[in-house]
C-alpha cells in the first residue's frame, strides 16, 4: 500500500487532498510562526531600531555638548590668557614703580649724604679755622707777652703805669686809661 502510494505520487501533479492538507498545515505553520516567532522578532527589531535612534540622538546631543564645552573651554582659555597678560602688565608696572621709587629713594639718600658731607666739611673747616685762629691768637699773645716783658723790664714808667691799671681794676673800673708815654 505504501508502495502503491509512492508510485502514484508526483510532485508536479499533486493530489487534491495532499494539496488541501499541505495548504492547511502551511497556513497553520505560518499562523503559529507569525504569532510565536515573528512578533518577538519584529518587536526586537523595533526595539533595536528605537535603541539605535536613541543612541544616535544621544550621540548628537553629546556632540553638541562637546562643541559647547569646547567653545566654553576656548572662552575660558582666552579669558585666562587675557588675565595672564593683565597680571604680567601689572607686574611690569609694579616693578617699574618699585625701581623708580628705589631710584628716587637712592637719589634722596645720596643728596642727604652729600648735604651732610658738605655740612661736615663746613663744620670741620670752621673748626680748623677756629683752631688756626686760636693758635694764631695764642701765638700773638705769647709774642705780645714777650715784647711787653722786654719793654716793661727796661723802663720804670711802664711799671708805674701797670700799677695804676691794677689799682683801677680793683676799684671797679673796666676801662683802662690811655697810656701816657
């Protein structure tokens, strides 16, 4: 019987029963596969598509944020450069002011030292002049004393005159009378 069925079987000319049952089984198979397999596959594909879309949106957003951050970094760097230049400029101005102030202080100190030296030189000069005058005065007194001694020792009238001067001084007179020669 199986052998007779196989002999009458022709795939090019199928029997109606075979065709009917093949169609029913094929439809049931596709219905089951569609319900059981295709829905999860389609859902997985849609989920994957949504994930890819979200990832692309996140990448676009990250790229946008990165460009914003890059612009912000460039702005901050530009501000830092400007601030650095301002600090350098202020440091140079401060250094120049310190140098000028030190120069002015040094000039003032030099002027003070020079003025003090002039005063010291003038004081030393005056002291030397006073010493010279004192020496000259002392020498003049010594010479005058020697001359007067010599003159007084020789003449008796000079002794009387000296005695008269001493008497007047004792009485309180300040002026010496003019000599009577």
